[in-house]
């Protein structure tokens, strides 16, 4: 197990949803408020999108600073790239992540509708149609010996869990209740047959869930 | 504050001792049993001296894997290098850390008795006599823009705390009682005037204490 597949800093609501309903261009997380869901990460010194100096250097900062450590590629679902469904209509629109995406590696976007790769700053997006094992194989080859991050959303993580390809997983459970949306789980206990689990409450209020293979 | 001075993975007993009494060549930690004090770290996948694969990937592993992240130099007290006191008598003996020391950077050993620098694998030991601010300046220059780790022991950490040079500090408090030895503190609350503190109990039984400057 030299190149791990790692879920890092994935956020779910207390009731297990990783994304809200009614995702749109204006609302990347649907009815979920990212300000609520990700507040713990944005407060830390190592938050990758932090513009100003400062920020906390307690427990939560260990998680934000681990985001990029030894990561050579990311795999994400199409809904993490943008709100479009079906064939791509506008190739000029190049994702939600701006001109300096925080990934800084090759990124493999899962989609049944492939399109040409492109590079923004030091992130290159590839659009691939394939089963999880095939896409993981591509990402590992692109990762230059480093690990691969599985970026979400919840449906994509479920697909890789169902294929038993995930090695470690960090999920931050917030105090927010969403009531509906796209589920990661009914309960983290669903994974205990295959994973060790440590549950670590943070002083910030979020509860970190750390899984690794048995 | 571009180059932090960081204490990482420093272990103290429940009663605040960072080393036991009667340090000797045979007993680097005196009457403290390193097997008790450091058990939490040795159990993790990222423990730098791990020989076999495996190990846990829960909370404690975040701390062991952070040991080397963005560290460009270490400062340590003479007692962390070896048990000798006074003038060096045996230059052939080159410290407790074997032929592949886990530091992999320049290391500045504080001593009133300087001796020539030497290199073991990718660690170079320098022996310096100076006040904390002067030695930190040397270490920062050697660190190539990265942070500096303050490696201990407890007396050395106290000196740098007293000089107000420490930026962040991670101390793992074990369940062991030592009763005597070299103290880091009477209580972590002594530092609250200058530092934020988060106290994070680990499932392994150790209690992580995370300090960063106010």
C-alpha cells in the first residue's frame, strides 16, 4: 500500500449529508451554507484559501495543513467541478475554483461527458469516464509516487467506498442539520466492518472522524 | 512570522516532567521508561523510527507525521545529544541517535563546550554556545526558509519560553507519574498569559496540548 487513496477534510452535516439540495451556479452546495459547514477550516492558519495572515494553530489546523501533504493527484465528481448536467455546453466556463485552484496537482473529474483537459495555474483538470478502479489507476500514475486525494462529493466517495478502494478517510461532522440533500452515510458505524474509527471532538465544535483500513 | 520556532511531539508525564532523574548512557531518559512515555507515538504509521509497515492512522498519527513537515533545522539541549557533562572526552561517540538520526536537517546542540561539527547520514550536528536568541538566529539561517524545531529537553524548552521565542508547542501528556526529574511545568496553565491552548484527549490515552501565540 504505497500510494494511499485518502479522503481529506470532507464535511458532512450532523445528519450525514455532504451536500444540500438544489445545487446551482450560484449555490455550489445547494441549500447548505458553506459558511456554516466549513467554518472550522476557514478559521485555521493553514486554510489553503486564506488571504490574510493569522488563524488558529490548534487541532483543526492539523487537518487543514494535512490537505496537501504527499498528495500527487485528486479525483472528484463532476458536481464538485460545476453544476452542469449532461453534455457540456460552455467550454469557456472552467469550474468553480477560479484561476488558482487549491489542488495544485492533476485533477480527474468523473463524467460521462468527456472534454479536453486544461490547466489553470498549477492544476490540470482531466475529464474521465470510467469505473472507480480504472480512474484510480490513472490518478496513481499521474501522482508521481504520491498519494491520491478523493475529493468528493458524497456520491463519488460512496462509489469508491463501495468498490473498497479508500484507504483513509477524514470526515468533519458539523453541528448543522440539513434535513435533506446528498448523503454520505446514515451513520459512521456503517463503515466499522472495514475501518478503524476514531472520533475526535474539536474545541471548535466540529467532530473529526478518522477512518483507516482494518 | 515567516519562520516559526516549533516544539513538536514533546512528551511529559502527568505530573509535568519531561525527563527522569539519573540520566546515563544506558538510560537516556533516566528513571523514566521511554516505552511508557512514547508508546502513543511508536504505535502510529508515521513514527519516524518505524521499521515495519502498519501502525495506526488516527489522531496520534497526525502528530507524528507533522514532526518533519516544513522543518529546516533543530535546536536541542546537550542532554538530548548524550549523557556527558563538562568537556568532551570521547569525540568518537557521536550521540544517541545512531548512524541515521531522525532529524535529517542541521541540528544545533547547546553546550558550553563546543566541538567540531560532523554529519551522520543527512543530519549535521553543530555544537554552539550562545543565548537562545543567538542560537535561534543561526538555526533560522540554516533552515533555508523553513521552520525550526525546538527539540528539548525540558530545560532547553524552558529557556526558549523564558526568552519568549517559541511560536507553537505540541506537548503530549502521558498517564505516567514520574514523581521527580526535570520539569517542563507545574501546570500548562502557566503559559496561558502568552498562548492559546487546546487540550485534546486522544483515544490512545495521551492528552495532546496545543499552544500557539496570542
